[in-house]
C-alpha cells in the first residue's frame, strides 16, 4: 500500500506538471495518428502522401479498405480495393478516426500490466461503440455531420486513454484499480482538453467532447454534443472506469435527460441507427 501511495502521488504530480507546462508526452503508438492528422490538415499534402503514411501500418490500411466497402460508406456496393480510392470514399475525418482507433487498440494490447490491459481494452471497445453510435445517429438526423460526430465520439475519452498510457511507468497502480479510477476521474476533463488542444481540432469537436450531459434536456437533438451524449446512452459497451467506480450512468442519465415521450423518440432513433452502428463496429474491430 505504501508503494501504491508513493506511485499514485508521483503519477498525479507528473500529470499536473505536464498540464502546467503545456507539454504532453504522447505514447509512440499515437505517432501515426498525429502524422496522418498533420498530412490531412496540410493543403500541400497529396492523396499519395496520405496513402503512403497509411500503408506504413498494415492494420490501418486493412481497416480503411474494409470501412470503404461497408454499406454505410459504399451504398452502391461497387468494390473498393485501392487504398487511395478507399481514403477518398471514407473521407479524411473517418481516416483520422480509424488511425486513432488502431493506436488505441495497440495501446491496449501493449500494456504490460494485465489489469491495465483489460481496462484499456474495455475503454477501446467503449470508445468504438460511442463513435459508431455517434455516426449512426447523425446519419439518421439528416442535417447533422456524421463524420464529425464519429470523431467527437471517438475522442470523448481521449483523456482517459492518455492517462492509461502514462500509467505504464507506475506498475504499482494496478494494486488498487478503483483508487486509480478515482484519479483518472479527477484528471480526465483537464487532460482531455489539453490533448484536444494539442491535436488542434475544430472548436465544434472540442465543444462536443466538453458538453455537459446534464444540460441535454431538449428533443430532438440540436448540436453535435447532443448526438454524442445520446450515443453514450445508446452504447452497449460500458466505460470500465465507470464500472470500477460503481457508476451505472446509462439508466440514470436517460431518465434525467429524456421525458417519457422523448424516450420513445430516442428508442425509435436508436433502432433506426442500429444496423449502421453494427456495420461500423464490425469494420473497425475485425
């Protein structure tokens, strides 16, 4: 217990220092995600440049091809086999999502601690679920932006992923996962904000990730933040940190945020979006 306390104090001090200095230390598995984002944001980058970066990670390349051939992205079912054509088909926003998803999956697999690895895997599954629902719900709401919703849904827990990655240097934290979850809950919001700022993401994405769930009381959903919040209610894979803390948020938030008539409308929207959600999860996880 003394070792745990020593390491949890050192971990908290490290995170506080990084936030104070404004210098975040990203794990190497996120290098490709950041490189692809920079290429996608650079007007001088060509499709060949972006495709070459994707080819450097075979798992990502395979997921891009698979995603491009889903019904959601390719409704006319003309098979896409070229990586460049696949990137054109899915768009750069979805490519960013897949690059992050691959990095997060790699983080989960590479974590040396068994307990941390299980939590990281659960967090990855939750993030993919929320992102898929965000896209699917936005598709049903015709005026919404599905690609932006998917990116916001995927990045909603980016602070928790970052904290998990930094925890690898402190093996004693595995000894009391509920207390580690409390620290993650404390630092989640400021770390998420810092990471999103470091990624230089559009304000609409940052705002959607920072939206207050207790404020979502109107129906139908109006903003990107509304859709992402509804996606967290629809998600079937739980956030493992919530589980560690004994938080059963879905029924409580649903009851607090939607009235009886609204819940029926929410259920109808979820059912309409379910097939798209299943297809996207299959493409991202296979």
